[in-house]
């Protein structure tokens, strides 16, 4: 069972999607909510409609391949910055951040490096020299670096890569220290896949980050790739993000896509919309979640079909650059939360305990007016089919997805500035997001 004081917490009175929300760039909606929405791009395609969408809709760019070792240092000590420069220049021209991806990885390494016979000392020097050259070139121009990418096995142990096998875990600390020296202002991230849910691999990453921080290693953030399968957004995603944030580091969803079996059906696209929204909500719920990056924004530029035959349609735009329902799911989730109008009550909702198939939530009503309340009612819509099974300190009824909670005789009166709380147990399956909005009314 997973427990915590605030696994899911939201301050909710009313949420609206303005008529103009569909016309507001996603990057602006995200910025207004305090996060960035980014995308991975192919630098050579940053023209025409592809370039227009990349520049207009996203606040951060990640080069898909242009900053990887084999691309920038194809021969020892010989650098080709053409592709990386193109992406960075495009981002600067469009007022976008850049996520540098990646300085040290076990894959896409040049043959001269993987085919060489290096002593551990030589290999360490090659690594730190490469970091110094690349991070130094873009000093002050890259906001976040994936310093070390995919360092772990599925069981959370150190991957026996070129780096891990020869240098052990120490290569990670050396890489971060070299990156900090080369670009003191950039945020430095560990990044990996299959760490989105609480489990063996994320536990290994959690323990690794704790060890590195204890050694004074400058880890600023942890990236969660989130290459997800339709309908399988981890129920513990938010909980997992929060536990890393509580270590004192930023967190980010760095490579989000949600694949499905082709051809895509309307039902699959609707589920994908809900899944994208669920991931965005998890990030918004965690104060130190810096942002979300989709790994390619159009299905014509997605890696999924090449690696998962028969699957695809994983991004928010189709092959013709038309927005899919997933785009609307992102926009609706990022839409501004209407602040509570001057009135008499506001409501907060928090999940205090969650386990497989069940959860406990608390709802708190506050009298925001200047006169005492004499009776109250709270209403909300369960967004994912959750059912109330037991309640206390209120009369709670549910019809379909609609829930109504009313005062009892002993807690009907609420003084100005005072609060009253009630709780309930509920059941869930698939995901357990908080309600998009709770409304309150007063009187008997």
C-alpha cells in the first residue's frame, strides 16, 4: 500500500477552458501554469510547417540526435557542431529553452571510442574532455543537460556499459562535476526510462540520487522518459515524482509519447487524450516538476514505428501536422484555473492514502466570506470512474460520475475564515486523478 500526507493534492473551486484556449499556443498555456512544454525535434526539418509548429507551440527544444556523441565527435578530438548549432539557433530565434541530450550515454557512441582499447584512466579523461568541449561550447545557451542517460538496469543496478563496466558508478559523479565546471548555470539531470512508476528501477534511481547528493555531486534534476503504452499511465507517477522532488531536486517528464496498436481508432485516440492529460496533471501537482517534453510532436517524426512494429500514433499531431485529441487533452489540462471569485466558500481536495484499487481522500471547505455559514454542499465529478464507497463527516451520494456531499447537523455552521473537513474512501482502476473542479454552495 502506498501512503502519504498528500499523494494527490489540488486547490480546486472551478476550472474553465476559455473559448480562446484552443487558439492559445501550448507553450503559453504551460508557462502560465509555471512549467514548460517542450518537444524533441529533428534539426534538419526545422522549416516549413514542421518548423512553424515547433517554434509556435513549444517552449523548449531537445535535439533528438544532434547532440549525441557520435554526431558531435565522429573522430577523436574532431567536432561537428552543425546539427546542434542549428537546433540551438532555432530555439534562440523563437525564445525557447534548450534541453541538451545527451553528454554521456551507452548508445550512439562513435566507433573510434567503442572500438578502442582504453585504460580506465584514459576512458575517464576521454569522457570528461568530451563533456568539457560540448557543454563548454553551449555555455549559457543550454538550460538543462541530460548529463548521464540511462545508467541503470531494469532491476535498478548499474548498467555494465562502456562506462559502468570500466569505471563503476564513479563515472556518473565525474560527469556531473565536469558538466558543472563547463557550464555553471545549466541544470544538470540524470535521465532514464522505465522509472516512471514506483518499482525496482525507480527505487534504484532514487537510491543513486541520494548517494550522489550525499557526495556533493551537483545533480539538479531527474528526468523520467515516459515512453508509455496506451492506457498504462502509472498510477504511482505523481507519487514517484514527488518523492524525488522531496530529495531537493527538480523532476521533469523528458521523453513523453504514448503508443497504440495501428491503425488508430477513435476509442484509442480518446484514451490517448486522457493519458496525456493524466501525465500533465501529475507534473502540475508536483511543485518541483519543471516541465514535460513530448518525444517528437508529430507521428511523421516518431521513433515508435521503427522500434515497435505495428504500433505508433504516439504523438499529439498526426503525420499531416494536424492536432489529434491528445493535443486537446494537453491544452485542456494546461488551461488557466479560474481563481475563486469573491464569495463565501472555497474547497480543497487531497488524496491522503492510495493502494491498488482503493484510496482515501479528504475535502476541506473554507468560509471565505465575512458572515457565518449555516449549511453547505460540495459537488464534483469523478474524472476516471472512481466510486465513493464510504464517507464520514458528511452525507455523500454519487450518481454516475457526479458526487454531492452535504453537511451534517453538527458541522453545518462554519465561522468566517473557518474550515470544515469530511473524508471518504473510494475505489479506482486505471488512474486516480483528482477532480478537475469542486464547487461549493451554502445554505440549508
